[in-house]
C-alpha cells in the first residue's frame, strides 16, 4: 500500500520528536497499518471473485 499524506505527516512529526520511542512506534505502526490494508484489499477482491494483480498490474498516467 502507498503511504498517505497524513501518514507522512505523522512519521515526520515522530522523527522530529525528542523521544526516540516515538519514532520507533510510528514506524512500527505505519508498517503494521500498510500490511493490514494490503491483506484486507486482497481479501476484498478474492471474496468478490476478482483477480488481484497488486502494484505490478496498476499503471499510472
């Protein structure tokens, strides 16, 4: 899954935080969130009987 603008803001804010745990937490949360969204997306397509090609199948203008 792609990183959203809001997620980039959170990651930058955590990176600027004086607490090193904030950065670790933000990166872990971001990774978990994107993985969970990818699984949900695949399951959504599979449940409806569609093939899912992932990023390789998408084209951008």
